[in-house]
């Protein structure tokens, strides 16, 4: 792990991979997960999605939620395996049940898009709420869209704007711009008092660390 993180030694992914390759076959779950990540990224070893999947599977079988999350992503994107949203959902459900916010957010997206499952905006909202409460900005953005459109919840511009304000404060790049653009679009149908209330709720929610929002 020292070579992987550069703690006390120069960072060296090739050396890290060698040590993880010794520990992973012995059932060391962190070594298995990290070796999968190295093959996925192509750091210290040639990029190889099939090998990434094999090591992720070993770690996931021991209950490692990060490996379960990554396996779901491999199936979603079709890296090293045929694209399969049903398999993606199954792995994400395992990670989400352990409280993995990224997996919960991903499930919210799947249900919202109807990929691998019947489209279900209520379940999309439920999974997004669990992830948003842990500070997942993607899920917070998704909730803003759901409230703005009235999908799975009563349409509510104030709550839509609240979640979009929160998401825009934590996202970066194109997603941040997209959240800001949709927030500004929602604001066109809001009164100044409603906009102020949405901003107040956003500040309150962040002060509560996203709990009870």
C-alpha cells in the first residue's frame, strides 16, 4: 500500500502491483480490490478490464462494497464484459445495501432511465434521497430534476431549486454548468420570495450535513 499511496517511498504503481499480486491470491480483500483498480486504470500494469473484473469479483465476493460498485460500473459500460444493466443493478444493489452512496445514486439513475429495470421514478427518488443524504452531488442534482419535473414526487419548484443549488455548489465541470442552467430555468417560474426560500433551505440543508432535507 505504501508504493500505491507514496507513503514513505516514491509512488510506484508497478511496485505496488507486484506486492498486491502476492497478497491478492491469498484472499486479502484490499489487495484484490486495489489490484482490480490498477488493471482498470492501467497503472503499474497494462490496462485490462477482464483482469480488473476478475479481481473485483474476488473482492466483491468477500463483501467489499467498492468492488461491488466497480463491478456494476463495468457491466454498465461494457468494459471487460458485455454491457448488461441487469447485472449492473444487481452489483449496485449489493453495494447500496451497505450504504455506498455512489451505488445508491447509480441505482437512482437506472430507475429514472428504465435501464435494466422498469422505469420507476418513485424508486429513483428513494435511492437518490439515500445518496443525497450522504452528500452525493449527482444524487442531489437528480433530486432537483425530479422535483422540477414532478417525477416520483409532487412538482415543487422550491425544493427543485434547493437541491439544484446544493448540487451546483459541489459538482464540477459540465455537470455543475448543467445543474446551474436547470436551476436558472426553474427560477424563471418562481417568485423572488420562492427563490429566497430555496436558498435558505439549501443553506439549512448543508448546515445539517444533508440530513432531514
